[in-house]
């Protein structure tokens, strides 16, 4: 398949929208990461998304809409908390898991009776959805398991020849995927952390919000300790995407965690040691507490280091007491396959 390269001009967006209407696949920019879009109500088109990504087909997709009122096409049940979050955070990087309308194909939601909905802030994304006249189901536009693409070139590297078109927009402002919050239970539950933190969500609705147990500090340590004998699948995470190995660079990766000066020294030591044995080493070390910058750069740095052909990536852990730091560490731990040393 020859992939068409488009801009964010009105004519090009029209052309992309036509491709979506006709059941094709279009990658497009959002403020978080690039998405790979298909008509959410077209089962065959959605099936092609899984194929293009090489993704397990039980993994549900986020459905993107262009205005808040369109959520009515996807769910019949809007409680006051959901409405409060829409008012506070849309358009923006917050995905709400709500009870789905029966009309939404099972393929879009991975057979769940819920649907994940997001109204992106990105103008190009909203123009595309508007022009297509349908909600757009879109996972991140990377091959399954690879780092999410935050630049048009990253999308091309993974998807050229596999999809109909790529809208080449700006680099993504945020750089990590949206926060996913399950609004179907008694207590709103964060299924995937992001730049909109649990604290911010709790403050908006005036009640406590919890993290899915799969994300908590406790489960992290269980996962880190193979001797504990707990299989990751046993956690049965509510967000099915969390159970697959994710965001992995081609290189091996090791996280160094501890007091700042010790981390720096250990990374230096490990770098030299590995180089002596002929390994090409790359380092990811953000300024202390520069969480927003870390979110913006993390996936791009993984891809750049892979481009340089490094064998090993050494990364400095971020503080997880900050909500955004926690969100970036969630990605970093997965990228490294939970390979971590403490100093
Ligand atoms: O920022 C983002 O959210 C980007 C851009 C393109 O909007 N999209 C994205 O999609 O990251 P994806 O497919 O890579 O991640 C969707 C996540 C997965 O972890 C999936 O399991 C979860 O959302 N999810 C989707 N529908 C769900 C549902 N009904 N219940 C629980 N989790 C769901
Ligand atoms: Mg993804």
C-alpha cells in the first residue's frame, strides 16, 4: 500500500476525512501522541487498525470526538461526575471510560461493555473528526510494543506502507498519552496515569479518586520480584492495554533509581563499564523535577537512541511522588521491562 503524506491544510484534512469515511486508516496529530484513526462505527476499518499495528485484538481503542455533545453518540449514561470532568478538562488529555451504547461495534471496545472517550485539544485532530462526520477510534500510531510516536517522522518510520495516509502536523505538545479514568464504578479509577493527575481529577469532582491496583507502588514491587511468583496477567487490569509489554526501545534498557548524585555517578560508571566491553550506550537523564519536559521528550529520546543504534539505554528514575513524574515513570518502567537497580 502506498501511504499518502498530507498536511493540516483544509483541502488535505478533507481528503483525509474522505479516506476515513470510506473505511481507510489515517494517522493524525493530537496534543498527546499521534493517533491511528478509523471510523469507530465501521467494524472492518477498526479491524484494519489492529492489523496495521500488529496489535492483539482484545485491546480496546479510545474513541475521539470533536465536540463534547457528541459523547451522546457513544453513551446514554452521563452522571454528574462525568459532566464535571468534561467541563473541567475537555478538550484535553483526559479519556473517560463510560458505559457504551449497544450500537458501538465490539471490535472498537474489545468486547467490553464500556467505551473510552476523548475530546482532543489539537485543532488538526478536531478538524479531521468534524470533516469525517463520525467518531474516530484511534490508538497511538506506533507498531504494537514500540514507543508512542510524538513526531510525524516517528509515525512514518512505523506506518509507511501499512496505512492509507499520514497527516504531518506539529510535534505533540505533551508527549505521553492521555490519562484514562474509569467512571463506571463507585469510585473514579485511574487506569493509565497522564498529565492530568489523580489530584486534579479529585479536586474537580470533590471526591477521592483511586489508582487501579495494577498501577500502585505495591504491584510495581510484586512485578519487580519474579520470586514472588505472580504472573502479570493475574492482575487482570481493567485497562487491557496495561498488560502487554509496551513502549519498548530496540535497545536493552536499565533504570537507575536513588539519590540524585548517586544516580548520576552510577550511570557514569555503568556507561564506562559497558563501553569497555564494546557496547554502545545512550543515557536518558532529565533535570530533577522537570516532569513536563520529561513527558514531552521521553518517547522521542527512546526513538532517537534507537536511531543511533545504541545497545543499552541507561535512564535516571524520576520521583513518583509528583503525579506527572508518576505518569512518566509508568512508561519508563514498561520500556525497561521493569529492569531497575537502586543505588
Ligand atoms: O493520548 C491518547 O490517549 C492517545 C491519542 C491518540 O489520543 N491514544 C492512545 O490510545 O493512547 P491507545 O490505544 O494506545 O491506548 C488506549 C488505552 C489502552 O490502555 C486501553 O486498554 C485503554 O485505553 N482502554 C480503551 N478502552 C477502554 C475501556 N473501555 N476500558 C478500559 N480501558 C480502555
Ligand atoms: Mg499505545
